C-alpha cells in the first residue's frame, strides 16, 4: 500500500511508465500502414483541371466501372522521386488506369518534372490549393489509393510505393491477364 509520503515519488513514476508504454506501442507501428477511415467508403468526388490538357477536367466518375490507382505526388516531393520509376514501369507493363493527383504544385514545375522523369499517368488532375487532398485524407505526399469499379476506396498506402508493395499489395487487387514482375527493380 502506498502512503502519503511516497505519493509524490510514485505518481510521476507511474505517469512515466504509462507514457513509455504508449511510446513503445507507437514506435512499433508501421507508418506506411496508417489506418484510413476512407477504406470501404465512397471515394470523395472532385472535378479538377488536367495538368497537361487545356480546358479539360478530370473527375473520378470518368473511371466508374474500372478499378484504378490514384497517386498523390508533387515535383517538390523528394520521396516521389523514389517511387516514380516504379509507376513508369507499372504503366509500361499493365493497362491499369493510373491517375496522378498533382498536389500543391506549380504547373510549370510539375510539367518539367514529368518531362525529365517520364509520365506514367492516364490523367493528371491538379490540386493547387490542396482541398481535394484534404477531402481524401492525405497526410502527406506521396500517398496512393486504389478505387474499385463502384467508386469505393479499397486500399491506401502512405509513403513511397516500392516494387514489393506493387507486387504484394497492389497487383493482387487487380484482375490482370499475364504476369508483371516489378520486383526486379
């Protein structure tokens, strides 16, 4: 039993132990597997101008009936440089619609970035203010979502996509005839 004299010493120790427990749990979590409240929910609707096609807009309804990928990226994003070759390869090896949501970026910078690194995207809507990213629950760039034929988000990956993520997590969600081996990267 704790007496009143030892309470000033025991109470801070107990608080410290509880905080250390929560810190230990937090450090053991994978930041790329952040839970998303959007999984199994309808993808938020939007209509944004296309980056490279004047007087054209993109809306997710254009892809209803198809399973597709939304990759949130920006020319200022260092991590996007690491995943971009993976998406270039994915676009070359599959016919999966790949939409690149250009997030809080200058159009001229984004166009130059794609000219230098390749353009794997079937559509590139521009989210200059970041409002659409907020509606989709974007924590940071890059983030990748898979939307099913009914317009429902079925997968989210936070951080740069790797060949392993494509092979183990993303490709199994698509009905692809033939094989695609991106793990050789």
